């Protein structure tokens, strides 16, 4: 092979490598932003990639955020079970768990955008139930792994446990953002703020309620959150005062555990301790369906020590399918004793302001959707307490084998593995329906004729999760620093405008003056012949050097700051 041929082949190889590298190195579209949020819930973690195009803000002051779509047009969302909090005793498994979520984000975000893509990992009630030491160990493992294996815009403080108040507020923001409630209605020249909707969310370990209020009188400060939406430049600001309460221990899985402990407590109170292996009838399970768990007896109150013993029992709960008795067994766990004045209490003796049930709609997330979906009570079917109760009683009275067969008829095409996964969410439906209806209508005082509940999994084709609200909150929260920067920017704009105006006025006056001076009367003109020529031989020449000045523009690092806003954690026990 001669030298010319060798160089030709070498150039071809180099070109192929460059093209391959360029293909792998995806450039992000100009002005496109990406953010990753992991919702580390009690029963599982969900990773969302959000994106938006930088542009002039609308009058609402909010970006048009949406979930990123992959090349097949599907949302970039990854879900994993169990919850992050379950790894307290197996820290070595956390890196693989976290990577199974983040690797999906890496595959779908343009390579050039990764270093500028913020990552937030936020845990909820499952983590809040752990001790501070256990939480610290989990977070340290997560932070170290992310820092050493990924190139995201990630700080150690971006992985943390959020409060119940934050979780509730973020959910409320998500609902109203997707409904377009933060876009003011314009009538002539007046800007009118839209009314907002309420939010209910029940996860595995906690439950939240959030709705806008007009007055904060007699309300504890920790039950009120504020959210401001600010438009660009001189757009009006919209301020919202939101009542938010989070009930820690009142999520579906946590309440089921407390319910089983309460049944054991009642059984031992009646029969004494005879053996460590017990069989207890459970009216909240379908006939023929049994559940076995290791439990310690507990009275209904959350903080009461185990009574009459702190021993652990292996208990088989045998379903009897009696919803009337199930409702009676669940009610004591709501702690409905009302000792609050002047504002009445909801469950667990938490103050709850009056709700205008005639006009206010509530959107129900998570278990409010899944449970009512099983009862065939989701839109377009209008919610009805009595209809939901009737359908729940019908299911509770069904034998487990018959119900299992009905579920298979609903999903004939599912593989056995996927079908059993589907069934796992339905097997506790009698208990779930009893608790959800009790919590809503007895615990939170929703009237039985209330029909404005909207169970929702998504709004306008976007999955409804508090993580979207968390992103919007971080983007638009009015912090003192942000307010200070806004005032500086506003002052700069005003001063620049004044300077520009004065400069323009000066230029105009200059040209007017020059034009007038050019019209000199003939009587004042002097003939060139009357002036002696000037001898310029002794006048030195002068070079005038003009220095070019450069304005150096500082580029802003368009990065989202994780504002460590102090929240009162009002998870009620």
C-alpha cells in the first residue's frame, strides 16, 4: 500500500469515528431546559424528566413545562419498587436501585445538556417514618453514588426528605397548573385571578389535603402555606394562601398496618395471650382471602405504646367480608374526638377551616383515584358517596375466588405475571374502600351528598404528580434573594430608560441647534479676501487616538437554585 492510499484509508477511518462520536453526542435544542425529579415514595420511586423551552414568560409567569417524550413519543418516566426507605438495612443495594432510574434519564436527555440538567431526589412519608440516623445513612449513600457516577447539575442538598406540608402544597400546585388556574382571566383592562381547586392525595404512608383560603384568622401558622406566581417585568403578581395538612400514618399501607395491630389489640383484650401464632377474623377482607403478618398489638392512638404487651405475634387475618363491621373497626383509627375551638377539627384533632362544598371542586390523587377506579367511580361517572358505598359492599360480599375470576375476565390478555401484579392492587379493595370513604366523609367532614370530587390520574394527558408542583415551586418561589434581584433589575431598566431618553433628547437638540447655526445672516459673513492667510509652518501636528471601549456582558448561568425554604412539617401524629 503506497503512502497516498494509506492516508486515504486513515482519513476515512477518522471521519467514521468522528461521525460516530457526533451521533452519540447529541446537542440539545437551543434554549431547551431539562430537570430530573425523583419522587421517592413509601411504596416506590418514580423518575420524571421535565422540559421546557426558554422564552418570554406569559402573564401567568410560569413556564410551559411538560414531561419529556422519548423517540417513540412516550413520556420519560421510570418507576421502581419498593420505596427508597425500605433500603435502611441494605444500603449496598441503593446504587443499583438509583441507577435503574437515572440511566433512563441519561438515555433520553441530549448529552450536551446533562451537565446543566438539575437533579432533585425528594423522599416523602416513608422516609419521614425512619429515624434521623437511618435517613442520613440512606441519603449519604444516594448522594455519593450520584456524584461519582453522573454528570448532572447536582448538589448534596438536592437529595433530601420533604415535609408533609411541601408534599401537599406541591400537589395543589400541580393540579391547578395543569387546569390552567394560574392564568388570569382578562376582562377589559382588569386582571382577574381565577378561583383554584382543592387537592386530596393519599399515598402509602400519608394523606394530604390542600385548598386555597381567604382568611388565616385563628389558623395555626404551620397549616398555612403561601405561593406567588409572578409574571415577567411588570405583569401583576398573584398571591395564594393555601391551607395544607399532611396526616402522617394515614396513608393506605400505614393505616392497614395500624388496623391489623388494632385487631390484634382487641383480640388479646378479649381472649388473652394463649400462643404467638393467632388466627383473627377480618371483616375488611373478602371471604376466602387471608393475609399473614407479624404484628405487635396497638391501641388506635398513633403515639400510644404497645398494649398489653410489646411482643410480636404471627397473625393470620381471615377474611369474612362484612363491610358494615369493617367501617366500625376503621373509625376509631381516625381519632374523631373534637377538642378544637373556635375552628372545628378534622380527624386526629387537626384544625380545618370551613370549606365551601357548594362551589369548591377537589381532585383526588393516588389512592383516591386507584380505589375509586376499582369501584367504577371515575369520570365521566360523577362521584357519589352512596353509589361508591353500594359498589364497595357488593365487592366485600363476594367470595375471593369469584372476585379473582371476575378480574381475569377484565384482563384476559395479561400474562400470568402481569395479571398477579394487577391483582395485588385489588386484593385489599374492601379495606381500601372502607377506609377511603371513612376518611373522606367522617375524617375530613365532606358531606355525603358532595359530588364535586374528581378522581384523577392525569390532566390534559400529563400524569398528575406532586413532582411537577415541586419543579414549578422551585422555578417561581419568591425568595428574598429573588425579590432583591428583581428590584435591582427593575431599577436598572428604569435608569437605562431615563438615560436613553435624555441621550435621545440631547441628540435631537444638537441637530436642531446645528441646523439653526448653519443659517448665518449674510451681513455676518466675512469675505475670504479680507482674511490674511495663516502661516501653519510652526504649528505642530497632533494625532488624536480614540480608544475603543468594549462592554463586557456577564452571562447568567441559567441554573435552578434549590431554595432551601423552611417549612413547618405538620405531619400530624
